[in-house]
C-alpha cells in the first residue's frame, strides 16, 4: 500500500572538515529516493562537471532574473560567483514524494527555512574536537595554511548557529553518523504532517467499522 | 565521548489489534537503554505478575493520595480499577538519559502531553485494513464476539485522534514497522533540544580555535 507523502528536504550542515561530505555521499549511495539538490551557478563549468548533475550553469543576467522573480529558494555569492537553489525543481520533487539532500551553510539554511520550513529537516554535524577538524582540513592537502586558517575561522562562525537546527550530531565515527542521519531521514518520512492522504485513509477505516 | 541528554519518552498508541504490543515488545527486546513504563494499579496482582516489573500494586487510598498530590503523570479507570504513571520514576530515568516506552491510549497521551511535551515523541500505529484488525482481534481467541465488537468500537474512536501524534505508521509488515519505530527512537535521541551539554561543548570547540 502506498501512502502519498511530501518528500523530505534534508539539510545537512556543518563546519568545513566535520565530515559532512562523506556522510552525504554515503546517504546518497545507499538510500533510494534521495537525490542531491542541484544548484544553478554563474561560475564556469569545470571539465569534470556535468550540466544538470553537478550544477545548472547559467549566466549572470539569467541568475538575476531568477532571483528577482523569486525562482530561487536561497542564493549566495562565493568568490564573485553566484549560486542558488531553483524553486521549481525542488517543489516538483517534494510534491512527488522524492527526498532531497541539501549541502548548504547556515546562511542558506536560514533562507530556505523562511520559505520551506514544513518540508525541512535540518541536521548539524560537529567534529569531536578541533584537532580532528584541523587534521581533516590539513589532510585534504589541497589548501594553503592561509586557506586552512580561513576555514577554521569560518568553522567557528558556523558552529555558532547550532541552535538553528533540528538535530545535532557529533561525528566521532563515520558509520555511526551515517546511521544516525539515516534514522533521521527514515523517521522524517513518517512525520504525520508529511502524510498527504492518511486522513482519508482513516476515514475509510472508520467507515469500514461502521458498515460491519 | 558521551553527551548528556534527556531520555526519550516514546509513546506508542494504536487501536487495539493494530500490532502495537508486538512492535513494543520487539523494541524492548532489541534496544538497549529502553524500558517499559511501569504503572501503579489498584487491581489485584495476577499470579504471573511481578511487583515493580508489570505494575506497582497499590491500594485505592494510596492511589488517591498520589493523584491528589500530583505524583501521577496520567491516570485512568478501567473496569473499576485505577491505573497511573508515577511521575518520580519517569523523571529520574529521563534525567539519567534512559528512554521509556509508554503503551497508553489517546486519553493517557493527552494527559502526558500536558505535563511532559518536550520529552515526548508520539507514534500512532494504524492497521492496514479493518479486515486485518478484526482478524487479529478474533485470533486472540480469548474474547467473545461482544468484546470484539466493543474493541472495534473503541478502535474507531482511537483512530479519530491520529492528528494528536508526531508520527503515523501503517503496520503492514511487522519488521518494517519495528524498523520505523527504531528510526524514530534513534533520531529522537539526537534531537537538539534533548541535548543537555552540547552548548558548552561547542563553546569549548570555539575556544580551541581561538587559542590556535
């Protein structure tokens, strides 16, 4: 039996280096019915990126037009490039009962919350220690000491927003964290207010009793 | 690393015959840190019942005294016997981070909600059909046709309260339902407002960044 439900907008946020990307990847790989939100961006496509998979690549006038006409649920500028979440695609998936994972920061979460609160479930991931965080940032090896210092500064700010999230996880063990995010996703699917037609299902059960 | 949290007061309610007892039993058997709430009752102890395990057996004057002095979180009269949930034991366990499962009806849930809402997570279990419900009630074989008719009547009323619960599950497959209740329990443990000391943990992380 299938019960119609709205999809879950699952937001996973964390300071950089807390393990959010590994957790998100594991959820996407092991869960049916969950896809990563695809943003629009004005930045140049890299050779390993696919249109509609990694991003929708658009120019600045198009981006501005989308933002002006309220077609973006949230948007941000990073290093002179613009990013945004297209409203139409999200609404279409959620209405069809498909879950969407969002990898956004506290500013994106705040913007999204203003428009989509009832569909959202938000999870904040913390590192077990700053030593662990610094270790992960340094082992990426791609960043200079300066960039790492900047990321730690941003991490400090991001952490200040933990009270804006529904759930808080400390990522000590990746598998355990993935299991916890999975439990949050699975339970969210059964949240009463997400069920579209259970009211009429119950009316029908009651009518069956009346006709006995 | 251990993060202090309040325990979860997990309420599982359903019309009689929807499978609530089987689900509760499976959760209690397979989950650490969860115990069934033990009620006080004025009814006679049966030979297979143990004091403090199945119930606390007390007399009517004691029950009245507890109710008058607000020592019961909820109470009910069934067939002339009185039942109630002792407040002190619940608070002690929840404060120690132990989860408690409550097998109560909509009236008990309403009473509990008035006093303990922030600690509670409530789940409503539905049968997939009235045929399935009737089948389960009849296969218990212990009840007369009259009693079964009465239970169906009560089931009808109970179902009318589905909107008072956080989560709604249709129990088509026992194992799936147990998994879903487990996901609800596990996610609830990480609900932000249940964490007692994560705020100071985060302050400490931030201080570690400041001192780098």
